[in-house]
């Protein structure tokens, strides 16, 4: 009898130690939740037909920012939490034995799943890297970006450029990793503004057939959804000097580009007074493209002695 009491005392002491350690490190379990919940899942996308006419689908993957509580906890973590909910090890063992013996009372009643946030308040579940695969389709080769892995990434409060790795020609002698860059998903931005790329650069990637030029993001700024970015073109022009000498020189013109997209908005022009859900008159479908609004004309004398005119974009807008 004395041995049994001593053993029970040791079990109770062990239970108290485990419960204390579990409560002490409860916050650190969020790190484990981040690694388990923020994960890559399959996502098949139809991209077209191959040269034989067969349909082609590619698993481009997707990062799931949330997951169910039951799926997020491994068996040992679930057991540790159940242990912390009981007053003693003996009560825990008795409760476990009754659950194993008892009938399945909740048969037909599905347990309610709780959704756990996979990342913290200032984090987001995003890809760690993307692989660019080239797929030969009936209409020609096409590049498809495939998510490799996912992780919780800190989201900065301000708009800034963030690294974004792309792997080209994976598992070939020409495999190369390029940081093409991206823009942070800044929170607290004014309505109608987004963190978007405004300056670009290029990187050269060696391929089996030629050298590809990859566009990379250099600078990000907080802009409206429809905005203008610089885009430089070069032209040769002939300059006539006063002494009659003709000079050929290079002229740089910032022709500009319009980037971003526009929201379609509400197309209902007249609703029913009795039922606002009923729309009597719809507006024409609007384009969501960001298009040029203002232009500037640049005239110069070309190499062939003709007057050439180049139009450059000065502003962009969303058409009504």
C-alpha cells in the first residue's frame, strides 16, 4: 500500500511539472502552429493543350494561411493539452479509459473545427520561392510559376521592396535563381492606394538556346491603383547646327507606361424602391484596364531626314 501511495505521489508530481512547463511555453506553441498551418497545398490549373491535343494541368500550388485546430495539432500535442485539463494523472488515465470503452455517442455529429491563425498579426503565409516551368503547348511554349514551399513572412508597415526568388530551368545544367523582387503588402495604406513597383531593372539568364532577359523590381512606392511609371525609349536624331554641320546623336524619351487595374464599381443605375436587390437598369460593362489620359508630343529629325513624332504618356486614369 505504501508503494502505491508513493507511486501515485510521483505521478502527481510529474503531472504538475508537465502542466507548469506546458503553461510556461504555451506562447512558443505559436511557432509550431506557424510551421504546421502555413504550408503548401496542391492547386491544379488548366493551362491548355499539348501538341497532341491532350489537356495539360499543372499543380501550381497555393499557400494556406489558416488550418483547422484538429489538423494542426499532432497526437503528442493533443495529449499534452488534455493532460493539462485534468487535476491529476490518475484522473487523466481514468478519463482516457472511459473514452476508449464508451460507445461512439457523437456518431453522426461532426466535431466543430476551430480555425487557428497560421501566422502572427504582422505576418503572412507566403511562398518561400517560386519555380518557373516551361510547358510546350499547342500554341507555343508557356512559362508557369509553381510554388515550392510556404512560410510565415513578416509584413512591414511601410511600402518597400521585398525579395522574391524565382528558379529558372530547374534540375538542368542551366538552373539559376534570380531575385526578381516584389512589393510588400503594407497595411494601413489610404483607401485606393497600394504598394506597387515603380522602377524596374533586368537580369540575364542563360538558357540552352539563347539568353533570356528577366524583368526585376527595383523600387516600390505607395500609388493609386492606376498609375504611370517611367519607360525610356532611345531614338537617333539629326541636329542641324547654324554652321550647316549635321550631327547625329542619341535622344532619350520617357514614353511612360500605365500600370495597375481599375475596379469596376457598382454598375446598377436604377434599383427598385421596394426591393433594393432588384436592379432595373444596368450600365455598360466597364473595362478594368488602366489607360493613358494625358499625352505629350516629341518631334525630331530622323536619320532619313524625315520629321518623326513620338507621343509620351503624362498621366493615366480609369475610364468611366
